[in-house]
């Protein structure tokens, strides 16, 4: 007879559930328990589809999920178990076929009942189970979220199986590291702004000094022009005075000559 644990591990759904000996399966994401009958995983797949849709779609796009294969595995496993029981009991071949048909019908009925029960539970707790899926991609390294792969245009951070350990210390360490990086960046930006501000102030001081020098030069040039203008006027006055004196002298000489 086949080993039930090895048959369970052959399905992708056991990457997200832990099976126990009480016909129960515990979801690693939302920590809920679900009943299972034999190797049936339809109810667990339905839980992934409705409650953890994003994770299911990501694994479906990555090619890790094959619904047809899971259904065929379930159908094959149940007849194999029934065949093992019939070989022990050594029943006729006709009884084997009839019992196989009955087993398949019973399994379909149980699958329908299980799916309806799980669907009812999913509808009741659908809003309560919307937890962040980032905890699935937290690994042992310091920056787990950086390891991102794109598959068919969808960001897929789930590159490794989910860990059942608590991710709260990892999240706190990641947030602390991010805060340290932000503080360092803030300090660098502040220093650069202070340098730019000091450069701007120095440039303004130099410009003001240049403006004062230029204004002083213009004032000196204006004073020089004023002095030159005054000198020109004084020379002109002296020239006129000299001409007046010469004219007077000529007049006196002429008068003296006439008297002689």
C-alpha cells in the first residue's frame, strides 16, 4: 500500500499546508485548520483560490500549479488504496470494478461536501484573512524583498518556499535598516544643502563687493570729470581775462601814440 505522506507531498498545495494525523491540514499563511479526507486536496486548493488569490496566481503563472494533474493524482490515489484493500481481501475482479466505481462516486460526493463547507467558511472569514503577503517573501538574508523575479509581466517575490517561522524580527530588522539608510541619506542631503547655501552666500558677498567697487569707480570717474570741467572753465576765464588786459593795453598805447 502506498505511503500517504509521500502522496501528499507530490501536490503543490502542501507547500502551503501542514498535515497532521487527525485528518486536518493547517494553512501556513493564515494559520487556519481544514478537514481533509484521504488524499483529497480540492478543499485546500479552493481555500488558496479564494483567500490567498494573489499567491495562487503567482504560482500558477510560474508553472508550479497544475490543477488537472492534482485531480488525476487524487483519482489515481483513491483507486490505488481501494485496490490495495481488495488485494488483501482477495475479492473477485468484478467486485473490484464495482467497488472502484462506488469509491469514486463516494469521493466525488465527499469532495462536493468538503468544498461547500470550505466555501461557507471562506465567505465568512474572507475579509478577516486579508493579511499582507509580504511575509511570504521574507527570508534569512537582510534584504529579502529585493530578490524579485518577473514572470509574464508580474512581479514574483516568491522565489523560495514559504517559511513557517515568525517574520516579525526580520521585519523589524528590515525597517530599522531602512530607517538607518534614510537617516544617512537625510544627513548627506542636509550637508550638501548646507554647502550649496554657503556657496550661494559667498557668491552673493562677492557680487555685493564687486558692485560696491564698481559704484565707487563710477563715482570717482564722475568726480574726475567734474574736476576736469571746472579746470576747463577756469582756464577759459583766465584766457578771457588775459585778452581783456591785452585789449586795454592796446587802447592805452593807441591813445598815447595819438597824443604824440
